[in-house]
């Protein structure tokens, strides 16, 4: 249909913040896709950054939670009325979207739509990044950018897996927050000490932090780099890195990782952990989705920690 009452967030280069809510065509699902009535969405720096450069009409959005309005035509996946969390490569920020069954997971009653909306990018990234270090029990794990969306999940999941967790934050006033998440130790600033060494580093900051973190890898350790919130330019001591022996620098991109395991698998695991009270998403900001432009600007300006969730009527 060319006309529709379906509304979505789209890029408008002439609007403040470049994001507006406009009428868009109704979704047309494939046989393996369900139509989801979206109730909550979550923002990530990646899609907001892209929206700042995208052409007019582009529809951002990765994270969504809502209710299945029409089940997949092939008879598989969640049924009509099911509460679900979902993940899309773009266009998730809309009233109704078509979502592949492989990217949908049903929600336990105890998990709210707002909590679930934080799972897809931040939660799945933390879950998959931690798996790169193998069994975490008794191992030393460093999480940089620990107050961010991914860092928040990574600290909690690493602690839950039995690791000794060190959190890295930018400011001293953030120490209490990451200790509450479960960090055993906290490092403040861009410089990571070379001792003690870490078996696994989840690194989302880039710049000086990544450069110094590489020198803190244990023999055979893994540093998973998944973001550059400080800087994409990194200088490091190559000799310090290679003499550590068999250390690995792993470039992580969630959309590539999900080629090996459907998003539905990890989303279900995260939902079950939250329902059991073992994992608690940190939602710093919850607003109506009509405030999308302002919240996106606040996210990029680092005016809050953790996740921002927007709710739809």
C-alpha cells in the first residue's frame, strides 16, 4: 500500500536532530516473518550515528519489543498475541514491523517491554563477545566503557559466569554504579595497568584505552574490540602485544556474529535471565517515542549512562 496509518521514525535532514515521525507503508512480511505491533524501542549509538549521515527517508532502528499482530504465514514462530523481543538490521522504530522468526523471542510474563527493548544490540553483543574468551569461570575479565549499554550487560554477564570482573570507567563518580553491577575492581581513566593481566577484554572505547589494554592481555588472552566511542585511531606497543604470546585481537560486529547463531537464541537466554532476577537491564531514560530527536542527541552527547528506551502508545 502506498498510503497507511503506520508511523515510523525517518531521517529528515532539515529537522532538528534529523529524526521525525512520519507515515510509512504497512510492512509486507515474507512467509517466515511476523508482523509485530511495537511497544518499546531502544537506542544505540551506531544507528543514531548513521542517521546523522543518512539520506532523507532512511528508517533507523535495531531494537524492538512488542506484540505479534500477525503470525508468520509458514505457521512457525510466535503466535498472535505473543509478547516478543525482536532485532532488525534497520527500520525497527515503527508502530508495525515485519520481523523474521529467527530474530524473535517470546518474553516471560515478568519481563517488561522496556526491559526487553534493551536486549538486541547491547545484550546480544555482550553475550557473544564474552563467548570469545571461552569458559569464564575463575578467569580475569576487563570490561571497558562499563557504564555504556554493552558494558552494563557485559559486567553482569561476566560476573554471573563466574569471572573476576574489572570495570573501566571514565570518571570516579561512576565507580559506585559499576560496583553495583557486580564489578570486583574498577579502573578509572584511559590507562589500563599492565598488571594484573586479563584473560578476556571486552573493549568498546578505542583510542588510548584500547592501546593500553592490549598490553594487559594474558598469554593466550583475547581482546574483543567492538566500539570506538572515544576514538577510532589507536596506537599500541606492538612488541608488548606479541611477546605476551598467542594473544588475539578480535574484531566484533554483531550483524556478522548472528550469521552463526540466530538472534532468537540469545534473546531467549537474556529474557530468561532477566525473568529469573539474575540480570537487570539499566534503563537510564524512558520517554515517549515522539521525543526521539532529543533523546538521540542526548545519547550522542553522553548526557546519561546505560540505555534509553522510548515507548509507543
